[in-house]
C-alpha cells in the first residue's frame, strides 16, 4: 500500500541548491539554483520544457558588504574543484546579493500565485542544516525574509537514506557537479526515484 499525500499533479515542490564559501549560516553565497517540480513525476529521461528554473551567480563583494563571511578551508576546497564548476560561478555575470534575494522571492511568489495562495510550497534541499538556513540568513542580511514557511522545509538526505540506504540512486547526475542549477535538477530526479521506490503516491 502506498503513502498518500493531499497534493497531486502540481509542481508545488521547490528544490534549492546553493554554492557557498563556508558551511554555516552567514557564509558568502556564490550562486543559487532552484526549480519547481512534482515529486510524483519522472524527469530521468527528459526534463519538461515548461519547468520553472532559477539560477543566479552572486557578487562576492556584495556578500561581504552585507556582513557575510568566507571560510578559508572552503576557498581551498573550491580551488580543488573542476574548472567547469569554477567557471560556472562567473557565467552568468554575478549580481548583487540583494538583487538575487529579491528576484528569488519574485520567482517563488509567481509560482505560488499561479498555483493559488492556499497551496503549500515545499522547499527541498540536500541537508536540513545547509541551504535553507543559509539562504534565510542571507535574506536577513539584506533586510528581507525568506519567502517560505519554516514548516514546509524538506530534507533530501532523510528520504534518500530511507529509499536507498547504502545504495545510490540509479540516475548518475546532470551536467557539472557543484553547478547550483545542475545539482538542483539532479536532486529532483533522485527525490522522484525515492518517492517511486518508497511507494509514495498522490491521492487518487
């Protein structure tokens, strides 16, 4: 018997992925990637043409000016990553943190308006202690608030552990590792595979 959820056939889940220079809230954010999705769909073969995507690189100096900090060990870690991942931090051209926060909020609320204000938006990320609190802290640093409600946050690590245990999902991943939008899309497919494996089905 499957597990049944209230929402079905709507993209009211949002996968969030950040690239940062640090591992705690208050760290510099270099890029943000996000996409709305339905965990009951299957994008492994092909992503829908109408998938709502968000991808911005963020100017590091604007993060410093907002009071965010960089971690030396993370800088060294970035120096060891592939050139494609490093190049992705400057293409597209970085924008100010406050601009990225404002544009992401608009991206979030445009989808919520489309679905209906009463519809919950579930914000997923790979680790409950990383992306969501990191972005919330960055929002606060520029005088804004994160757009989601705290109780609608979801954690991929938990569902991956339940579905796959020590195994890995079958999907290999998309594009460049540590590219925020590529990582977000890969995590979406893994969540969809986990839902299918666990028998999580929309309400009939």
